C-alpha cells in the first residue's frame, strides 16, 4: 500500500505489482481557519483546533470529521492527546483548558484561572 509514500526516483522495472494499491490522504475541508492540530499517539486521529471555537476530530485517513467538539468561547489555540489517546486537552483564547473524552465527545473538565489565552 503506497498511501502517502514518496516514490520519487523509484524504479519498478521487473517488479510484481499485483495487489499493489496506490492512494493518498484525503484533503479535508475544515470550514474555518486552522489554529492548531495534533495527531493521536497511535496516528488514528487528527484533532484540528479552529478559529470558529470548535475542534474537528478526524480519523487520520477520512475527509469528513467524525465529530465536532464545542464549548470554547474563543479560538482553539492548542491541542494535545494523552499518552493513551483517550483524552484530548484543548487550550483556547477564552483562557480555559478543556479535557475531552474521545469515546463520547464529552467535556470532562475545565481548567480556569489562566490570565491569557
């Protein structure tokens, strides 16, 4: 499977190509300016923090978001996955950090008290 492979200068002379698949990552349409992004530790998910105050959660090879996380009241400026990939942390211009359960999409905690975004 040659998805996202760089084949510049590769010679396939004499190669057996039966069953070979060529593909590419889809182009995603976020619908807003992107401010931050992060891949889950296992590479399964891509989280995109947007200026429209949302987080779009994509399967890494999908063109459409699996879910949209809402709750911030300003742009999402920072994203980080937990080491096990079960929780996403998001920072925002609204001076909060939110914790998200990725199985349910629920916000499980809000850290307040920051003095800047």
